[in-house]
């Protein structure tokens, strides 16, 4: 098989090449920046591995032989799932990597925002000494209610990490039973609208779908308590960026800590880079040496698995049998 890799952020592709070549298959890799480059690369590929490249209907239509598209990651919002399903092409993800890393990063963001870690670091660097913010800006998690949207693998780990801090934890997830949430020591909430007014901190752990994109818009932000904190390590387009900036500038939103953005990369002149009540990171919450190794090895293994008659694991677009290619 020819396995195409459309883009990657790793120093090399040694892990992928070792696994794929050991199976007797070939790697064709190119850092694609345009739809035309993607179409040329995938035209004769038997499987495609992609990271951030937009796998549009036009790109999928050009796949004469492809049986599976593998996403480096958990989210698959850069792949048109319906177009792939219509062509009988399975789309797979890597759902069980970076769980601890992202949960840790969430907690780091929450603590940094509530304890004003960055504000005091920047203040001391100017030569100042003493509180860099008014006393009300210094919060203890014990006194706060933390709202968690999404109770999947990462959301559950975030809830587990919050328990020792003695805060009240509220969870909304429409596909998880209240009993499961209660077993984790959290309080289930029936809707996002019911959750928002109760939150001192809101943290997002849901995928980007037609139902969730821009779910945190100006109306949602207005429902949060004045001075509340937004954490987003999930997907940038869960939040309406313009509405977020306006809420931060007005002071209604006390702070935000963000690892993901809409758009990405975040433009160099974007106000989210400079607002004093914002903590930012460049979409790196998932990173650790073990997590990256698992991600790359699993993606390559899933691509190789597409050579057989059985579906590879982790199909997310409803395909139930591999495409027959003559």
C-alpha cells in the first residue's frame, strides 16, 4: 500500500516509516499547504494520515484508492466525515492518547488563573513587589463552582483532579447518565444554559460538531457570573472569538486560559495575545514524549490495518466495512 501523510509537526517521520515499512508498505509524505497539493498527494494513496490539513469533499473525491483516513489526534473536525462516509472511506482517530496531559494542562490553567500566577510573574519582572491584582482577584478553589462541559475521557480526568481541591463540580454531558456523573463526585446539570449561571470557572471538554460550534457565544457568556473564568483546551471554534474578546475587555469575564483558538494559528496582532486577563498556549496541551510517541505509532498502525478485510479500530464516521478497490 501507499500511505500518504499530508502534514506533521514532528521533527521527522521515523516512527511512522518504521511501522509502515515493516508491513511492506510505502510512505509518501508532503507538508501540504493547499487543497491542490493535497489532491495531488492523496490521489493514489491507499490510506491517508493527516494532522491539521483540511480534508475537504474535493480532496476526498480525488481519493481513487483510499480505504481509511487517520487523524493524528482525538478530534476529527478537519476531515469532512460525511463526504468520506459517502465514498465508503473509514475515518479513524486516536481517542486514548494525551488524556492525562490535557487534564493536567486544564488544572494548570485553572490554578494559574485563580491564583494569578502569570500576573505576578510579569509584575515581578518589571521590578515591582506585592500584589499585582486587587485582593478579590486571588481565589481559592475551595470557594468556587467549576462547570465542566463534556464528560468523556478528558472531562472525567479533570473532575478527578479537581476533587482534592474541595470545589463544587458541575457537569453537563447530554450522552452521559446523571448516575455516572454522581459516581465521580460531581453534580449533573441538565443543560448548558442551566450550568452557566452557576459557574465561577467554566472548562470545555467536548468535540467540535455542528451542535457545539460557537456554543459559547455572546448570549452564553452573558449568562456566566460576572468575573468568571473560561478555560478552553478542547477546540477553538467552541467559542465565538469576537464575543470572547468583548467579554474580556468589558470585564464581565474575569479571565480566560486558552490552548486552542479560532483561527489557528492566532494572528500575531490578535488582542487575545495581549489582554492582561488572558493566559495563552499554542495548542500544546496534549504534548509529552509518551503521548506523542503513542499518537504517531497508533496512527501508523491504524493506516497499516486498512490493508486487511477488517475495519481498523476507532472508526468515527459510521463506515461499517472497508471500501473495495479494484
